[in-house]
């Protein structure tokens, strides 16, 4: 038997393996792991445009932080934006089609790959603007957001805008303020006819009574020979309506797909129309379209028009769909009146984070000091009176979540000189109440109830004289 051949193990050292070979192998392995990440560019996930008279917002939602530079070009007005670390994709190209013809500030936008890893946006503008460009960290359902807010250089005068629109009632209805009688008569005036369910007339505010005609001045006569009626001196009552959320902030959602921001805007528009049917009442809405207004700006708008009341409108939501009922809230200096009120206030105060506020351009220090002024006791007392009057009326058309006005630290109610309430109209998370909130007839009843509550409040608490008549 032949001997078994000896198999000599081959030593590794016998192979021509060098240090360079090992380093090359390691580098190849490292590149195979890291190469996909190095080649990855940021991705635009969604683009949204929110045009409004106040400002137009353009949002680019993306999966990472973007580095951006921008500058303005004149004649014609343009804003040029360069975004680094980005490759053009179909979602970003879709921004072109998002610009509406009725946008107050953007004529059109052009999108292109300016150079490798740099996308350029050119906004052709309709007028000069003051742009704010900032980023927002992920919050809620949103990932990273790059925001372009285009504000007009000349801010509109809110009081002048209300006067120009003149959407309040004409003199066809009996005024709620004092006016001189058209023809003096020895007998007292006949009672004014009212609706089958009478509402209290608004208390007569401080106005100048028309003095009787002096003997030496004959009254101006009309073409038919009758004396013309003396000019009425009216004290306009201004009410600020605040539909909650809007734009990037949808608010709560119902199982049927309805969104709080849409429902409360529809209710606010109905309420505005009904209030302006009342004599001597005019209404300013903090938003009249689908765009976001920061909480502090809502209060500032109301103060700019010297509002007599501030009414914020919302639709509640809870994790349990069985939760139901309407509520009215006012500000609290000493903590919330219940755990539920505190939870709701904290949730509503997150609106700025979700809606998106430029922290670098937040409300000025003077406004901030006003909002947190501790001398708000009188405001809270008046707000409680208003809240009770409105809650009682709402209780006639819907179940109340709680039978009394609740209090918590709602940021939107912190105007120290304006009685302010926040109405949670119903639970949009409750399928039955969601159906009510989207029903035209119910919205109409709800608006009517709020108007009645406001009238009852003014009947007992006439508005004070303003420093100027507008």
C-alpha cells in the first residue's frame, strides 16, 4: 500500500499579502457601506402654498435640514432662493402648479437645478414684499419644513379696511345706540316691534344726545318739504372673531374626514353675517381664509381695531369618541379650573409650533409685556359674564360638556383690555357631533345662539366710550 501523501498546510505568510492589500480591502468594504449614504441628497416630500391678503406662505417639507440663501432682485420684483444639498424631483417641480392666479404676492415661480446639489427657486412677485425665510423642526405629523413667508411692505389698516367694506347693517333696522327722534311728538314713542322670541336690545352706549334745534337755526328740509332727520351719532361696536387654527395647522380631525380649521371658519363666517345684521355692529375676522395666524398676532389684530369683544371659535377633540358637548372658556390667572381645561389649553397653545412661527421674528417685547400684564382682573370678570351669557344660549341647541364657564391659560385670550372667550362648539371627534358641525342648519343655529348671548351680555354691560370714534 503506497504511503498516504502528506498534505502540508499552507502558511498564510507564504501568500503575497501586504499591508497595502489589507488596507485596500478594508477601504473597499467601508466604501460599500458608506457610499449609498454619501450619495443621498435631501428629498422634498411635499410642497404647500397658502395665499392670503395678510401674507403668502410657501412650505417645503423635507426629510432633513436644508441650507438656504435668498436675495431680492429689483425691476421687476423677484425673490431668488438657492437650496443646497438638494436634487430636483417631481414633487418640487409641482410647486409651479401650486401658485394660484389670485395669489396677492406671487405671480409665478420657476424651479431649476442651478448647479450640482443646488436647486434654485425664482419667485416672480406682484409687488414689493418683506420675506421671512426660516426652518421648523419636526412636530406632529410634519417632518422638517422650510418656510417662505411673503409679507407686504405696507401693512393694511384694519380699521380702514372694515370701514371700506361696510358690511354691517344699514339704518333700516332700529339702531342700538341713541339717536334723536325724527319728528318731536308730545306722546311717547310707540314700542318697537320685536321678533316672536324677544331679545334684549343692546344697552345704549355713551353717545352724544342730539340737542333740540335752536330757534335761530332752521332744520334742513327735504325735497318734499318735510324736515330732514337730524344726523345720528352712533357708537360702533367692534367684535373680533377668531376662527382657530388654519393653514399648516389643521386642528383636530373627525372620523368622517372633516377638519377643525374648515368647520370653525364656516361657523365664523355665518356668525359674522348675523352679527353685522345687528345695528351698529361691525366684525373683524383674524382670518377669513385658510391660512395660519400666530396666537399673538390674533390678539394684536383685535387690539388694533379696538375690539369690544374677542370670540375664538374651535371644535374640541378627545381620544375617546364618546366625549361630547359644547364648552366656553375664559382666561385664568391662577391656574386651570379643571384638569381637562388645562389639557385643552396646553393643546391649543401648541398651535404656533404646528402652524409655524418664525421665532426670530416673534411678537415684539412691548406686545409681549402687554399680553402678560397682570392687571387683567377686570377683563376676566367681564369675560366670565360674556361666557355665561353665550354658554346659556348654546345650551339650548346642544348638550353642554360642563354647565359652567371654565378657565385656563389660553394664550389667545390674553388681551388685558378686551373681554375674551373661547368657544369649543362641539367634539369633532364624536361622529354624531361631527355630523352636526358640518350641517348648515346646525351651524346656523349655533351662530344665532352666540349672537343672542352677545346681545344679552351687552344689554347688561354696555361698551365703554372709546378714545376715538371710528
